[in-house]
């Protein structure tokens, strides 16, 4: 018998194979993109509830916050009675405070933070009694006298500057000077610096003092000093008036002749009320 033969399968369409392979590849890429893409979760309505369920809760106010505790707590230390200072054990406390204080007012401020007086705040009288009980008053007075006299010498008699340097008000400085019996000594120092200010021979120094109006007012000589300097400038201007064409040239001429800064001379013309009159004189002399 002849052998059995099978018909070959029909040839596949080449164009269909290409299309099928391309579609499969696109499906594979789409599947990969879906797997790696982030998933969007749909909100669960039951879990979220309705908008009416959301009610804004009020924020905590400062008074609702708990008070600080432990090392963060600020509690003022209780103050002891000043009678503790009158005892023998109180003397080292007073001596230590005296080393850091220039005068009795500073000493009172330091000790009143730790001790009460008989009727509330510690008073100056109670403090002075404590100093006398411990025989420390003389040392305090000696220190205060030195501070006050050095202050008036350093500040050239200006009481306001002395008070500021010592940490005192003007009234406290007056009380301290009176308590130390230094009124005459202080006035003698102030008078010395008044005479020096009025008798300063160099023009530059006098022009500089004119700008320190508060200092002159403190010494009580501001008006007298201004009147004296005005007369002197009028005399100096008369010698060089014919050499100047305007006020600046006039100030330069006076400054050059007497060795003073021209800017200070020009300012003195303005401050002493000489500028308008000098301009009129310059205008008249130029015609």
C-alpha cells in the first residue's frame, strides 16, 4: 500500500502575523504601565461622613495651656526680714553688697531684693541703721565722698553727668551731697570749671564749648558764655570784613587768622544770631 501523506498546513498570512505581534506587544506594554502606575483610591463615603460632621475645634488659648513646672517655673524667692541683717551673721552679707555698690542708694536697691523692711519695702533709714550697728557707716561715707568728688572732677562740674555716671537721679545726687556735707566742696569745683569755661583764651576751645549747650546750662553760664563769645566774634570780624565776599569767606578769613576750624566759626555765626547782620554788612561793603 502506498504510504499515507498529510497535506501541509495552510501558510499564515504574513501581514496578519505582523499585526498580531504588534497588538500583543502593545497589550504587554499597557499591562506593565498599569502595574507600575500609582493607584488612585476612591474615598469611602462611610468613613468620611458628611460635611456637617466636620466641625472646627477651637484652638487653645494661652490661659488654657498648662502652667510651666519643674525647672521652667518662675517663682520669686521669698524675702527675709531686715532684722536678719542686724544680727552678727548679717554683717558679711552687708559687706559683700557694699563692695559692689558705689553709694547707699545702690546698696539699698541690692539688699531690698532680698530683704523686707519693718513695714514693707526696706527703707534708707533702716539700711543706715544696719550700717551703724555693724560699724560700717564710716566706710560707706568715705567711699561715697570719694566717688562724688571724683565724679565732679572728671565731669568738669556737670552735675547731670555725675548723676548718670553714678546711677542716680538728680534729686538723689543732691540728697547724697547734702548727707555727705559736700555742698560747699561741690560748689567750689563747679565754680572752678565755670571760670575756666568763661576765661578760655583759645578760640577753638570756646567755639567747641558753644556746641555743648547742655554742659553750659548745667553750669548755669550758657547765656553769659554766649554773650561773651558774640562780642568777641564781632570784634574779630571787623578786622577781616573787607577781605570777604560772602559769609563762608568771612568765616574762612577769621578761622585762618586765629587758627580755628572755619566750620566752627560759621556755625557760631548762625547760633549766635550774627549771620543776618553780617550778610547785610558784606552786601553793603561790596557796593
